[in-house]
C-alpha cells in the first residue's frame, strides 16, 4: 500500500513501487466521481459524439488498462479500486439495474471499451471473474459477447473483439475462433512493411500503429504463443522491426513526436514499449526500453495536464479542448494507462532489476517510407523533427489537415490547429502553405494528389482548389530546411508560408525583422531557442503572426514567422528557408542560411558543410 503521498512530478520512477505509486496517484482522485452503482465515472461536463452515459462507461473501463496489470503483478488481497470495479461490472452488465450499460449497436463506442474487460479476464481472472456469482458471470459474458455480433469500424477496432475473445478463452467461455480469424485476416491486409500498418485500407499511419495495432498484436502473441505459434511469432518479429523505426520518434529527454489524432491519450505514446516488455521481445536491451518508457512518463508528469482535483484533462501538454477530437470525452485520456502494462510483471522480473539506459544513437536522418516521413534530429538528440508528405486519402476527423498534412512536426515546437476561419491569426498556419483569394479565408493541403519520399527531400502535389495546383519540394534538415513551391493558378492568390510556432507564454519575445532582401526574413526568439523564415525566391514580405491563444498543442501562446506573397495568374515559384533552433546560441546558425541558384527548371540548394542538392521542377 502507498504509505507516503508523493507528487507525480517528484516521483523518480525508478522502481516498480514507484510506478505502482504513480498509478495510484493517477487514479485515487477518480474515486469521488464514480456513480452510485460504481458502473460509471463522471469526470466533467463536456461531451463527445456518443452519449454522456456511454462516456461514463468509457471512464470506468479505461482504468482497467492499468488496474488489471497492477493486480496481476503482485498478490494484492485488498484493493479499493478493484472492489469498486467489481461492483460496477455487476451492475453495469445487469439488464435489470439502473446503471446497465445497455445493448450495443454496430460501430458503437462501447465496442472500444470492451477490450479493457478482455485484458482483465486475461490478466486477473481470479480477481475479476471468479468472485462473481453464476448469474453475474452470465450477465457479464452475455454483455461482452455482443462484440462478436456487431460491426466494428474497419481499422484498429477489429482488434477489440479479438482481445475480448482471448479473455473468454482464459476463463473457459466459448472462444469465437471464426470471428477472431476473420478480424485478424482483415487486419493483415493493413500491413505495409517494416512493422508499419495503415489504420484501415488507405488509412493514416500514426500512433494507432504503436498504441493500438502493435500493442494488441503483442498481447495476442504473448497469450497465444502456444496455441497459435506461427501468427504469434510473426507478430513478435514485426514488432521487433517496428521498434527500430519507432524509437526515432522519441527524444533523449523523453518527449515523443506530436503527430496525428488522439494525442489526448498522452503517455499512451510509450505503451508499445510496455507491450514489448510484457511480450518478452528485445529489439533493444531491457535497459533501453525501460529508459524510453520511464523518461516518457517523467516528461508527461512535468506537464500541466491535470486539473485542480488531480484528474487528467483533455488536451496535450495543457488542457485544451480546441485540439480535441469529437470522440474525446472527459474520461478518454485514461487510455494512457496502457503504458502501465509492465506492472503485470512480478517485481523479480529482469525489467524491474535492470538499470535504465539512455537513448541509443539512432541516426541524425532516417527515411521512413511507410508513414511518409524523414525523421531528423539535432546534435543534442533532444529535438526530433518529422518532415511529412501528407496522405493520398483524408477523413472527417477534427483538424485532419493540421494533424496529418503539415510540412514538419516537432517535439519542441509542436503544431497548431485553427481556432476559427478568419485570417492568419485564427488559422494558426505553422509549417503550412495557406492560400486565399484575397478574402482572408485561407485553404491548406487537405490531402495529396501524389507524393514521393526521397533520401533528401519529399515531393507532394496538392490542389487547394480544383483549378489550382501546388507542387512542393520539402528539403529536410535542421536547424534549416527548404520549401520550394510551384503554383499554377488562374486566380489571384495571397499566400502565407508559415514557419515553426514559437511558444512565448508570459515571457517577452525577442524578435526582429531582418532588413536584408527588402524585409524578406524575420525571426523570433526566446531564451530556449528561435523560429525564423526567409524568402529565397518569389519575393514576399516577412511578418510575425501572433495566432489566437490555445491553438498550439505544446504552447498556449505562440508566434509564427511567416512569408506573405501575392501571386498572379500563371505559374509562380516560391522558395522559403525555414529555421528552427532549440538552443540559446541560435544566432550564428541563423547567419548560416542556405542559398539557392536557379537555372531554367533546376534549383540548386547550397548549405554550410553540406553537399549541394539539385531539384528539377
């Protein structure tokens, strides 16, 4: 039991006891929010696409992602949260009780939440199943079995019934092998290569690979290694290959790339490493994986992500409903508890004994064709940038353009989402090219018509209007990178090429317009680093744009250096050099800006101590 209350911010996260204490401190504040029958948790008054009643079940079930491993790892005879959850399961699955969780339908959010119960049946059947009466077991199994008879979205959702059936098998209930085979075979069609999947046919390649598809695959591989050895081995091998790719998304100080949707799940970012340890694979030493996981947790626990009651908020590095998805309810962030899966390992397991190791050398530039990215890092290994092509397909999730189509995603600068539709301040167009017909309403890349990822640059073609074509060559690098835009249009257009969003908080911005090239460059800086942009071709004026507050996921107030250019009907070529540095001594590097030469349709880019790069446009 926890004998001394300790702040998450000061918890060293060194031992298993430390991690157990962290779980308790995350969940103890929730006890006052359980419903009378303990079947729901009501954590706030904001809503999601599904009913508040279902949101209450979501909050309840997501605690099990951490509670089940906690109870599996040691012999706990008493646990208040367990007793509350047992009572909640009895009432929530009883059709005659006021808090019954109800009959589910196709594509129901409750399908998602059932997987946590499947994990509990796998890890702690003696604590979550055996104490139930025969009638209560019947109610529980009948309610869960609905997952085998309802349609799920054709993506990572297909794994939820698989996990439930693994739980059924573990407690001697009928195992729906046909459903499991159908779903696993369908998921197989999402596989790309190098351990990467798309989240559905032509779906995005994002965190749903590590914290969903790979996570569940490793649970399956662990549970079924004797009964389904061929598939289990395949999943383990894929995870080992994927680990060599995914490690590049983490910085040396613990943060991971903010990219894509569902970022309010926060430290679920590192849950892949939890599943890797649980499943017994070692793509890296246990010390390296332990370091990645625990540094990520420490980084998150230093962020202001809790409300005054100690409850996780919706947002990323601070409470922020602006960036949330339509499926984020107040209980949604507790999916992050998936990172506590190693608690299922006994305290004598080597993972808890081994010393934490630093992040190994993973390369200053890594091309990842499957997620359409080039990953770059600075000399200190503490700033990770993902240069991104965008995707051929799109979807209707909130802020899809901001979460999937920006030129660069950064562990230090984050990315911004629009606050509203009017102008550059409301649009917050960092790391994007925005275009307007002069009406102050801007369009950005929604998806690609075509893309290509090369060793040094990324090419994409996109159309903000049907009769406007933009071709972009994105030359990766740090602290400088280059953007070449060729725009063919029959319209008069205003363009805005935005640099990185620099967090300013309450501190004074050190900024300046650089007057060479007729005010075609600007830079803003803080004590920790700087963001700047320079027009190398196409003219335009440099301007510091101050977006609306709470648009950036890392910093509540920001400034975006931007090149604004008016282009006329015909073909225009715009070239920008974009600067992002996270060290105080940035100014020398700012003075080492790349230069370009243009000869007919060939642009030559020259940068200090780098081989010249030629691009044919």
